[in-house]
């Protein structure tokens, strides 16, 4: 397995870190990883180790304010701070692998970023894999809460609002311990500005999901306590894709790709990929 890494300038002239892993032989398709909040692209080692030997190249960027990319941790001016670097990296992939199909793979906040991005750029991808998507506005959030959130994000954008219960990531204790001890993971509370921008993105995806028409593979753990599993069902029902699959894995937590039972999901995903590339 070969590895490549580098940086490019993006939003507000910040450096965005990107990397890729390549099989030794011919590349049948590219998986473009879009990671979740607080983490970074290299945490997807289970995905990389499973699919690169099967002939897939895997690309990923560290979002602004995440991992090895520049920017204050988890701080954005607007949600598009996450999607604009994807456009740049997608062009790099096209130049490096002309004619090779590209499948975008977003997990958690990365699934929200991916869904939001597809509303305007789905023509850039052969298909999409959506994992644990936080695309549904929580029922507990009232219009008043939305308004207050916008105010706080304006007057105190760095205020930490939401913490992550890391023990709900996976049943695998080694995964949880590695996350807790990882210096590249952000362990603070999500800033008010990011919370407000994520909510704005959720509202747009909910309203416009019918615009998505490319093949979709949506996966979700039924025991996910970090993201409402009904969001995956909503996205599946609203997307206009004629070719769409929803897989709900009973009893699994948020990071299905890091669960002890991940081989079940990987086999489903491998079969789906083979049918689409």
C-alpha cells in the first residue's frame, strides 16, 4: 500500500491537509472519505485496510480546524468552509485518476457535509456512501432555540455548547481509548458557531434531499446515541435516487466501521461497491 500526503490553500488562505492510500495494482475506483466532527481522515484505518487491498484508492482531507489542517479547532465562519476544500480535492483526484469513478464516503458530521455538498455537486461523483447522518433537526430544538442559537453564534461564536460522550462511539474499548488519547482529536465542546452552521445545513438537507439522485448506500447503527437513527431513514425516503439502499445494523453504535461486528457492514459495502464500479 502506497501513501501520499500534502497540503493546499483553501478558505481564508488556510492550509488544508490531504492524504491518500493506493493499491499496488490497478485502481478500480476512488473512495473519498469525509470525516466527522473533532476527528480527522487517518482515523479510518479499518476502511483503508479493508478496501485498498481490493483495488480502491482512498482519499481524505482534514477539515479546516481539524487534524493536521490549519484553523482554530472546530471553528468555521460558515458551513461551506467544509465543502469548498472538497471541490479542490475532487479536482486533484480527477487529474491524478482520469476516468476513474469517485465515490464519496461521509460519516457523522461528514455525512451531513456530504449530503449538503451533493445538493450542488452530485455530478462529480459516481455514488455516495452515507454513514450515521445527522441530517434531521432534533425534535427538541424549537424555533426559539434556533433563534437563540443564531444570536449566540454571532455574539459568542467560540462558546462551547455540546460535548461528545466518547463511550458511545463503539463497543470496542480499544477504539474508545485510542480516541481519548489521540492528540489530533479535538476533545472540547462544539463551539456555538459550528452548532448553528450544522443546524443550518440540516435544515437545508431536510428541505432539499429530493435533489439527490445518484446511487446511495446509507448505513446506520440502531443503537447510535450520538446521532438520531431516524435521520438515515428520512434521507433514504426523501432522496430521489432510483438506486438507494439503507442498512440498519441492530445494536451497533455510532462508528459502525469501528465496531467489533464491522466485517458484516464491510461485506455489505464491498458487495454494493462491486455492483456499482
